[in-house]
C-alpha cells in the first residue's frame, strides 16, 4: 500500500505547476484522547484543493457530503443515514486568497459557521530531510495554544495543508504538535474533480464570531440538548423530533446528549486550547 501511495505522489509531482486544478489529498490523522497516553485514535481525512479555496474534513464525512450534494442536485431534501460515522466533526473551508478560515459545524437542524481572519506566521527552519522521496523542510508555528512542527515540500507548489494550516511555500506533508498529541501525515494525492458545494441543505445557518462560538461551544459541551429549546413553538406547523420522539421529551434530550457527548469525548484533549483571535 505504501509503495502505491508513493507512486501516486511521485507521478503527480511534475504536473502540479498549474493551480487551476482540483486535487484530493489524503492525510492519516492520529490523536490522543488522554494526556500521556501511548495509544492513538486514527481516521483518514481529506484536503480538497480547488483554485483559491480548499476544504478539509474526515474522509468518511466527505463521502457522505458528496452523496448529499448529489441528492440536493437531484432536488431531494431527504438523506439516508451515513453508513460510517466519522470522528472529526467540523468541515474547514479555507479561502487562501483572502487568508480566512471558516469552520462549519452541524448540530441537529442547523449549521454553525465561524470565520477566522488569522494569518499564519511561520518560522521556516534550515533543517531538511526526505519523506516519500520528496525533499522536505521544517517549519514551526504557534497556533491554537500549541507549538506545531511542519514538514513541507516546495516540489509540490500547493500552499496548503491539513486542518487549518496553510501559507508555506509548498504542500505540508506532515505536521504534529510538539508533544505529538496530534499528527497529520500525507498518504496520497490525486488530481480529480469533486463537488461538495451542495452538501448543506440546511435552511438555518448561524454565523458566529470566534468569541460567540467559544461561548456556544462551552455551553453545548455541558448540555447538547440545549439546542432543542423553543424548537416546537405554538407557531410551528410541524413538530421537531429526534429518533421519533418530540425534542421536548426527556427521553429525546437524554438520547441526544448521550450521542453528542460520546463524540465530544473523542477529543478530550482539544486540538486548539485557545482561539487564534485571542
């Protein structure tokens, strides 16, 4: 498998001089749930690069988002349950031209969008090495309350990388925090067209500032079912339900809280300990 992935990367290196191309870049993501643990969780993630925009999310979520886009294009507003549940929940949209980052989180009937205008400030080091037959160079950044160490190659002139990282003179092949609680490493790169623009069929979109998101997220972690409040107002012509139960019911709230807290607990150690706006 590794040889195949190396060939995939090498075969594309000579053709990535034109930026008006679409690329799908796969990264293996490993992270620790507990401090000082030797064990890692793992999930494949994907970076979708197209002109001046890119999208980063779980690979399983990308496949589901692609299906949703197809169904929306066909006029459907009903989606099947995903066959595989992903662990990394947000979708991260990077506008590389304006150097802004938008995180997208879906909770029940709404999508929450938060825009960050933080420009990455990298310190490129002299240290060099090789990875997957590419010449790579070390760079460091303080981001989200952590120190991160990246290895990038200017042999692939894509100024991007996994998660919220971008802005180096080449593609990031590997990046980890200094304590190696979180590690992203490239596994494959292909040149292909994709579309997830129609993934979001939600009518209710909530735009939050970074400070507003922090306040919301702090409350949500303690009581996810808080978002059920006032959904079933007397003026509604229909009743909101969760697994067939009214969202006003104790059973629905307990069920939703259990499901959401299991997702939250997968990242007991947060990737970011503070907002880049702070």
